[in-house]
């Protein structure tokens, strides 16, 4: 009745397996590996998707599920030139792009977002809340390509070279988009130029 | 990087995002794994086939262009053909669109008012057909009718096949799986949620494997139940009841001795198509396999509290399925049914068989904890400890924490 040692080793092995090995296992149809990959990266993909598009929760769920399903389908195409996280982010960004193009839908610009937890004095908290609100609205107003560049590079801290590759654009194009996005967002946060 | 850029990045990272709660995450995870089992990963051979197909398509396109250039102009055929057959009165307010996606087509019937009946045949992989309102989305195969008032879903009735409903009620998202003959009304479920008391915390015991007296609010409340489920009217009683995603395993923070109810785990949703012909459209539906039939029957019995009969059906599903993942799940739930039936000895044997034959199952941790509890309750703390320790390495942090809580609750080894 006592479990054999090999079972413990298997479980430990599954927990310690690398991202690349998990993706390779997905490529041969191991759905447990897909589940493990989901467990590791679902929060990051949720964060990316919900910052790329403001939408209902069930639509975000659909986009996240589509991302992982596409990763499952395309697992064999993974070239290991970038990280698995970049691979997933690239799929997520493209999935959202297709969704935005086809659906052409827009939601209220972050109007119902909960206020962030304030810190510091009440005045500072109020100011930061205002800045966040303006930033959220400005992010929503950004063209999708610029928003994608900003979210991938600045918020998710994907290396520029990898971000350009997963988006299928040249590095120069990415940097230009990122520059334009940052400029627009800075102006939105502080229209008087105080933030520059 | 300048200070401005740093400040902008720092501020941007504070932007809230749509963080899923445990139940929502589990629902997406389960749905993903079910979809993955129906979708094979692409292979190199397929890529070559695709490349060959691309050349062939290019040649055909060139030939078609030549024909178009030299032939008289004719009306162009629609690029994307709709799958759904829609039957709606003139007063209905709806919009029907078909758009291209990365995987195929996305067909949306946006209904704002009226009673709309839609028939959907089985579509190829990557294609989707959905009905949407402001608060809900319905996706299924077969024939179903949707009643919408003021852009809000009032009712869904499935006459053939099955449908999945995602609806937001009082700010909470619910998932409902309906099969042929069932009607669902979100407002009734909302009332039930308000009246349902939360399940109390319990001390760890073998009773953890027994059915909860009342369903917890949330996604679970939206499950289609065989007969006794509020909010779901069985027009035609049927055993084809879709199962909900896994119930979450939570770890109490206040007391390490309290452990979650790991044996309340429930199977991922399984769609059960109908077998009769459609009136509205000739939609082809797939006959469920013996494993699926036994599993669904066993699941319905388990939900109905008939644990002995459920164990028999689930055992039959496990025996019929071989290495099928559904059969593996059936083996696990057979053990759960046996525990509920009070047959702990047989449950132990089934759990050991499950753990031995399913080295990669996602339910290993839960099964190990359940087995450990059975062993502990009959005094074999040494073996129980070993199983709890094995579950500590589960990939799911909640399971690992639950195993640790069980270990902490045991007396220290001599």
C-alpha cells in the first residue's frame, strides 16, 4: 500500500520539467504537459491579454484558451530561438490582433476598473489614482500595434528582439512603435509636460 | 532608460488586469484540456502537406484568375459560408456575422430581442458558431432556442444536441452545459444562489468524500443536474448530463489541521450529442462511445446520490475505455463513488489501481490524498503518511498544500 519511490520521482520530475520540455511534450500530444504549461503561464497570459484588449471576462477566457490551444497545435513549430514565454506571448498577441480586427468591438475605456490600492498620503494616492486612470484610458486609445509594443516590452519586459520576432516585425519597427506609445502615454499622464 | 520611461513603466505595471479566480481558471483549464484531446498537435508531415497544398492552391488560384479574366463576369460566391440555420420571427432583432479567424471562421448571431431558434451542424475544427447577447454567450451543436429581452438572456432551450452557456449573473460568470431536452433560465439560478447557504468548514474525516448538502455558489450552481437542479427544467429526462469542471481545492489559512474536500473533485465537461435527426437542419451528430455512455450514466447517478450504482457504471466506463483519459477519470470517480457508498476497502483497491495506471493524470494528487485519508481512518498512519507525502509534490499548489495540511494533522512519526 505504500507508494513506490518511482511515483514520487515521477511527480517531482513533472514539477521540475523545463518549459521547453513541456512544450515538446505538447508536440507529441501529452495533454498533462499542456495543463502544466497552463498552470505556469496562465496568469501572465491573462495579464497580457486583458491589457491588450478591454473586454468581458468570458471573452478574455476565450482568448486565453485559444492562445494555449494554438500553442498546443503549434508546439512542434517552436524553434527554441526564444523563450517559451515569448512563444506564448506571440501567439496571444496575434490572437488578440485577429480578434480585434474581426470583431471591431470596443468597450467602455476602463471605466469600471477597480481603483488601485492607494499608498502614501491621501493626496499622493489620489494623484496616482488619477494618473492610472488617465494611463488606462490612454492605453485603450492607443492604436493596437502601439499598445502591443508597449505592453510586451514595458509591462511584460519581453526583450525587444524577441518581441519583434514573435510579432513578425523588424526590430526598428518595434522600437518606433514603442517610442510613439511611450510618448503618447506620457502626454496622457501629464498633459502639461511635467512628466517629461 | 530615462526616469520618465521608468516612471511610466512603473505606473503601467500597477494597472489592474482581469485576474481569473480559481473557479474561472479551472473552468478554462478543463475546457482547454478537453479541446486539446480533440485536437492533434500539428506535425511536420502535415506542414509538408500544407506546403504542398499551398503550391496546389496557388496553381489553382492562377488558373481561376485566368478563367475569370477570359470568361464573362458572374456573381461571386460567398467566401465564408454560414453554418447556422436561423429561424426567427420578423420582430426579432438580430445580427448575423461570419468573420475569419486564425483557426477558421467565427460565426456570431448577435441577438438583442426576440425568440431565435438556431440549428448548428457539427463544424470543422477551428470554426465556431455562437449566439450572443449583452450578458451571455451560447455555443453548441444541434438545435437550440434562445429568448432574449432587452438584450438580456431570458431562456435557453436545447432540443437537439448540446449547448454551453456562459452568462454573467450579478457580476459573476457562470458556465452551464445543457443537453437535449433541457431548458435554462438565468434568473431562476440567480435566486437560488441568493438562497443557498455556504458550505461550512469541516474537520478532516472520511466524510469528506460524501456529497455536500448544498452546492456552493458560483459555477457549480450553473451545472445542469439530472432532475433536482433548480433552474434547469428537464423537458425530457435524460442521462445525457454534462459534467462540470473540477471543483477547486482550497487550503484553509486559519488552521493547518483543516483540509480541503479533495474527493469532491468532479470531471471536466463532456458534451453529449443527441442521436435523433434535426427538424431545422440536417446536422450530423456523433454517437457517444460506450465509455462516454457509462461515464455519463455513472456521473448522473453519483449526482443523484446513488453511489453504489454510480460505482458500477463508472467501473464499466473505466473497463471499457482502456487508456482513454476519460476511462482514467472514470476510475478515479469510481473510487469517489465507493467512498460515498461506504466501501472503503474496495475504494482503496481502485485508488491503488488508478495511481498505478495513470502516472501522468492530473488527479494523482487528489487520489493520493483520498487514499491517504482512507488509510489514516483505518489506523494505517504509516501508509497514509507516505501517500500524503507523495501528494506534496503535486503540480497544483492547492493539492500540495492540502497534502501538507494532512501531514501536519497526523501525529508525528515515531
